[in-house]
C-alpha cells in the first residue's frame, strides 16, 4: 500500500525464517522496493538487525511493541534512534511496554506533543494513510528533532536516565546478594 502512495519509501523486512512465515516471505519477495532479510535463529536475527542499522539510515520502524520498544528511549541522533510505529500489542509484556512509554511521555497519548513512538491503526490502509499524513504534516520531522530531551519529570521518575543500566544492576545485586 505504501509503495503505491510514494516511491520515497524503501522497506527492509527482517523476518525469522520458519514454516509459518514461508507464505509471507514468498509474497514479500515479489514486491518492488522491499528488501527481505531472513535469519534462522535468535542469534542470527540479532546480528542481522545490528548490521541493518549500521548500514542504513532507518527513520521509521514498524514493529511490535515488544523488545524493540526500548529504542524509544534513544535520541534520534543515535544509531537505533528511529521513530517507532507500533502494531497492536499482544500479550502482557507488550501492553506493559506501551504503558511504560506513555508514562515517560515517549508515546502519543501522553502529555508530550512530539513523542518517539506511535501506535498504528490495525487496518493496513488506515495505517498507510496515517504514515503519509505523518510525513506530509511534518509530525515525523518534529518527532525526530535532534533537540529531543527527556522532561525533568521523566528523569526524576527514576525509570529512565543516563545511568539506567547502572541502577538496574545495582538493584539486581542488592536483590541477589
């Protein structure tokens, strides 16, 4: 649908090769403007994902709000700091990730007008229309401003910050020693 609207879009689709993805991969491989990358296992998928981001400027990423949700914390100037366009959450972890991003003003629906992540409509045509609107209206440009900073409220919450990894391991150490 997006390719019919604009030739500006290039799609890199990273998918784990499995019996249940064969038909999907077959259809995608025939579409112009789609670069298909497949991996066999988790380790290979991680390596391919890292290479994809190292070799390409990814501005918008359409993904599930699962493990990728953490990238909303990354500033747009860093590798991996792409804007996240989420599909509908499935399962508790994905709903919790969405709630975390809203609490940190990183997702639309929160107080902030320039979030780092947005949930797309379930309908592919509506999602495509929204993405085109986001490009044409300048929303995605605002969302990827190099001047992006966390609010003081977010930093004071203790859930994110420049020393987040240190704090995490500090809590783990206290819990298990």
